């Protein structure tokens, strides 16, 4: 073989015309399962922060301060997510989507198992919560890199008419991971009884090791996206040195980052209110812990179904239309949901969470991955989309439980409803002023000419 042949870039594969092929099914399955595993770990922590960690890592504080501190460690993970998006986005835009997905899964698995093995404050003192925070940071960085890669692996392999549905596999993995985490915690809680707070809570964290092994086997078999392969091959032919993706995003696409970040806030605020603050509020009002966890799991089932349906509809009617429907429904449901979660009845919590988390959040989750990703060009898409999405996760889900706790204590639960509605209204405004990404080519998305035409 000649030296010219050896140095020639590999020919890029072509996107499929159908999702129903062996390769595409493997890719979509990998995106879904990878997100299931990553969010199993991440949401498992959120569940533990609501019900467990205030008692085992902050037992030296009053109940209210302990819960606030526990939610503080939860927020740390969300703060780290944009950092993960930037770091993994940088290398994902330069080295490829697949490599970063493998690394993010390994990091998440190690951190989660370590939490399950971490001694409590009663055993090692103040070192326990410090180590807990450090492990939560690793979780945040890992999941910050996961979403962008999983979404782009699906979206950049898919035909144009099915990009919304393909990208939704990554987002649908999140409630599926939450479902698995919730039901496993509920089962272990029931099985271990009084020993749950002593050692039973550790089982779901250690079980993550099994999931990581399965996920790694599947993820290593998928191919790099054709759009990245083509972009990489052209850069190699021209012997171009690529600029740092984050600098390009901030210089040329900062408006897109801000708009898509704000547009995503409603989705993540729903999650923070319903699945973190709402869980602790219902439990504090006397609703049975197992009932709360099981109901949260049933709501996640609804979320998965609605997420796929909303994504398919976004391929037909546009991302903005479906997101507008979800945001409007959230505004109408916010006050009823807050009061139902706080009335001390199981049925009240169930209705609030199944409608709010299952239906409304499902509508918002379906198109959001494609909506954000389509507005960035391929060379900075991993970085730009991750920065916007993970930034919204930090502000929306990361701080919402603490904000809601402070508002409820200081002003009553009505203030929680007002806060929730305000975020949804701001998000709707951002959605309506943004371009319709479904009409853009994934290769030319984010260009000034494309956005100018869509905004005309």
C-alpha cells in the first residue's frame, strides 16, 4: 500500500434513509441504554438526597438544615454538568462523539459505586460529606458529557425527517433510568426495612457496576457519526488546525446558547419541583415513602411514552409547536400540582406527579434534544448543545429543590407555584423567538444565513 493511500482519511459513512436498519437500531439502543445507565446513577443520587442523605451524612444538623444541605450536594452535581459539557464537548467536537461516550460512562460508574461504599459521618466524621461532594462532582461532569454525545450519535445518523424521534432516545433514557433507580430503591427499602438507612441504601449504588459493564459492551460496538467522519476527513485533507470549540461557540453562537438554555429551563424546573422537592414535601406531609417512590416510577413510565410521541409529532409539526404546547400546559398545571403535592394525601401526590412529570415533562422532553442540537453547526454542536442543555440543568433542576424549600418555608407553597410559572413563561418566550431547527440541515445549522432566513 502506498504512503498516499495510508494517509488518506477514511471515507465517511452516509446517514441512513431509515431508522429500521440493524446499525441504526444498535445506535438508537446504545443512546437509550447509555442514558438509562447514566441517569440511573444521577437520579438515584437525587432520590437518596431527598430521603436518605440528610439522615446518614448530615445527622448532626436539624432536620430542615439537614435536608437543605442534602439538596446542596445534589446541586453540586448540577453545577458540574456544564463543566462536563464543555470538556467532553471540546473533545467530542475534535476527536469524535463515540470516544467521549465511553469515557463518560466509565467515570459515572466509578463515582456511583464509590458513593455506595462511602462510610457515613458517624464513622469518619466530616470527611464523609466532603468525599460525597467530590464524588457528586464527578457524577456531574460525567452526565454533562453524556447527553450531548448520546443525542448527537442518534441525530447525526438519522434521516432528516426523523431527527426529532431519533434524538429523543437519549432523552427517553433519563426517565427510564429514573424509573429503574426509583423502583430499585423502593424494593430495597421494602426488603431491608429498618436496616435501609443503615446499609440497605447502598445496594442500588453498588448495583451500578453491573449496568456499566452491560453498557460498555454495547457502546463499544457502535460507529462514529457520518457527519463527524465527513467533517474530520475534510479537515484532514486541508490539513486544518481546528479552533477551540468553546471559543467558537462563545464568539459566534452565544445568542443561540442563551436562547436554548432559557428555553430548556421549563423542562428542568418541572423535574426539580416534581421529582425532588415534591418527593420530600409529600414525605414530610406524611405520605408513605414506598408509595411516593412507586408513584414517581409510574410517572416515569408515562414520561417515556409521551416523550417518544411528542418527538414524533415534532418531526411533523415542528419542535417549537410541541414545546409551546408543553410549556403552556405546565403553566396551567403549576398551582394545582403544588397544592396537591402538599395536601398530605397519596392520591394528591400521584395526580400531581403523573400529570406534571409524566405528561407535561414528557411533552417537553421529546423535542428538546433535537431542538437544541439542530441550532448549532456540526463543528461545535457537541460543545454548544451541551453547554446550553447542561446550563439549564444546573439552573433548573440543580437549584430548584433548594429554592422551593426556601420559598415554602419563608412564604408558603403559593410562592413555589409563582416561581414555577415564572420560569415556564420565560422559557416560552425563548422558544417562540428562536428559529425552527427542524427546517435546517444538520450540516448548515447555526449558520448566519440559515438563521436569517428563518427569522425573516
